[in-house]
C-alpha cells in the first residue's frame, strides 16, 4: 500500500508528487519507565535506553530540512516571470566557528534588505569536509550583479553569480542544493559534508515573506494525462528507498 503527497507550487504550472509506503499503524510496544530504562508492554522485558548521539547531525532531520528548503525555493521564486539570481559564495579567510558564520550571513541578509525591503531570499548554509564554510543563495525582488554583491559580501572573492533563466533551471538548482543521495558524486559529497554541520542548527536562513506550499495526501496517484516530467527520482534509487519524487507540469495547448 502506498500514499501519494501532491504539492502545488503557488501561481505556477509546477507540481511535485511523492510516492512512499503507507505508514503502518503499529503501536509502539516500548514505554519509557524512567531511570534510562524502557519496558516492553507485552513481554515485560526491560532494556537500557540508549541516548541518541547529539554530537553529529541526525540524517533524517537533515533530509527533512533539505526537503523544506526545496519546497520553499520552488514555491517562492518564479524565473519565468521575475528576475531570480543564484549566488554561490565563500570566504577569503575562514571564520573561527559556526557562530561567526551565522553572524556574517545575518549581516549580509540585513544589508540586502536595506537595498530592497521586499527582497525574497533563502541562504543554504554548508560546511565542507575541511570545515570550509560557504553558502548558496536564491534571491529575487532586488537588482544585483556580481560587482554589487562583492561590495556587500566583502569576506570572499570566489563568487559564482548567475541569473536563473527558467523554472526548469530553478528545479534543477533546488535539487542540486538539497540532494544528499549516494548515487551521484556531488550529492554523496554533500551527504558526507552534512555530518560536519552542527546538530540543532538550522540549515538555511530566509526572509519572512517566503511561504510553504500546500499539499494533499491521497491513496491514489494523480492522473498524469497531459503532463510533462521535469525531474524524477532514478528507478534504482526509488527501489532502494521505496520513495519516489517527481516534479512535473501540465502541457498547456
């Protein structure tokens, strides 16, 4: 049995459907009885409660956050009708720690808002295997170019600045930023790098005018007549994970 989660992105011909196994309605048979012990309510067996490792970031938590980032990007930016920029940037001299990294990004966000109070932006934070801090930004409702951005972000010279031309380009960029699968070299590196990110810290920073899209859950898939797939989970991956993502649009005659 499967469930299907369908998401419609605001004011655009763009949809996402997630196919996943229907959750089992199993009752948790283990209860916390205190003193770091749990007990099976059926057998009476008592076990030691093993605390989760809080020194490394939880993989499931990372996946959930990245999926939220993906949805925020696709729901709030529309390069078919507005100017949208993609900016990747790093440091000339690395910050001492995550807290300094966070302060630098917060300062950057404030400076951009002074240029345009209506600016929309999301900054995806990353820490590489050598603990090199860097970030990726999707931004609109503002006029920018590489030279202007350099005068605002004065902490580094390695800047990749480009305009996102179409919604298809946006979909692929969002996937690149949020994919930590094992199948591809870049996404596998992102998966490893995610372990360097501090636990309990947010993976992104965004302006308050970004909205999450609405979704519905169904036991049957959407009728795909008249649709065109833009991006889909590879079959070999969906067989392993039992989850399939598909982004598509309706073909308008």
